C-alpha cells in the first residue's frame, strides 16, 4: 500500500464539470485493443444489441483514437486516462473486449477448452469502470467452448446497456466534492507539521481467484476521504483493473481502522490516494 500525493490525479475535483448529453444522443465505442480475432468477433456480436439503444462509433475511427492515448495498459487505466481516451474518441462510454480460448486441464478432467471474454465498460464523463464482466464457458472441444461464449454475447449486451443507462443518470445526480486538505509534497514546509493518515492495522487486499487464474498484473488506485475522527466518508477507485481487484481494494481499505491526519497535533479531515500493486507469485 502506498499513500501518494494528490498531484498525480489532477482535476479530481472536476469530475462533474464535463458536458451533459441527452440520453438519446449518447454514443458508445466498442473496441478490442489486443487486436485478436477472438476479441474482435465477440466485440462485433456485442454491437448488435447495444446498437439498438445507443449510437455506435465507427470501430476503425474509435480504435485509432484509442491507440493514440498514452495509457501504458489499456485494460488498467486511471480515470484521467479513461476520460482523455473517451474524449479523443468522441463517445460517452467505451467498451473494451479481450476474448480468448484456452486449452486447460484439471484433476477431474484431463483436457478441456475454456472460452472467456473480459469486458470493461467505461464512462467518459468520470473515467470510471462502471461495469465489468467475465463470461466464460468450458467444453470438450474448442468449437463448443467458442459457441457457448458467443451465445452469451446478446444477454450480456442487454445487461451492459442497462448498466450504462444507470451510470448516466447517477453521474448527473452526484454532488460536488467537498474541499478537503490533501497530503503535501514530502519536501514542502507544510509537511513538517503534518502527520498523514495511517491504519492502526494494515489489511492486504485479496489477490482474487479470477486474477490468479488469468495471471493478472495490475495496479489499483483508490481515493479515500477520511474525517477528523478517522472515519471513512467516501472512497473512489481512480485506477481500475477488473477481475474483482477493485472491490478487493475497497473492501480492505474500508475494513481498516484509521488514525486521522493531524496538523500541529490537531486532527483534521484529509483526502488521500492509496495505490496497490497486484502480481501473481508462486506462493499465491
């Protein structure tokens, strides 16, 4: 766990100042950044249902704009990177698809095939991951596994469309952030009289079974608003990863008892950023 200065997230208080677009005009981009045939095929199937409810941005144009963004990992983006990508594309939401069919074996089955698709639905307005899904199916042959996954695309698309509608409404209703102190630079004069928040007992977020199965390496950032009593007022994931890692981080942070920040011995509320790095290791 790293507590980092807020300067790495410029504009965090401006999340709600972006433009408002009527629902009927909302545009969605559906992309497969890894460029694989499996990902492109599943993305194309998703378009069918979603196109009935949203205007779909041309795939070639959206993928070209998305490729020009500076995010090092297109499936592990910060909210600032996500907002910049969505604005470059010119969409209200974008959906990222990474699909694959893998040959596996287990103690109960010598050989089988798994087809899965990691699907990320992201809001341009906030940069948040508003919905994540991992449909996956096993079968004795590769063709059967692929057919099962493809058949799940239409119901998944309906669920995504519903989640996007809910996100669009809830984002408009969000209140403006309350101004709070933030950790200064370590060499700043303000840092001399400040004691930053710290948990009385650190809890390590779980590296989830889904993350383990697919050997996911990712970083999750979370903003925490802590009051002068050490109570958490608000959390927000500001670098998302999927695979249950975002939820794992939030659960761990909220499970910890916190000592509040102090300046000259006086407790004060503070907004701060925590960073968690995940990687599969042998002992996991």
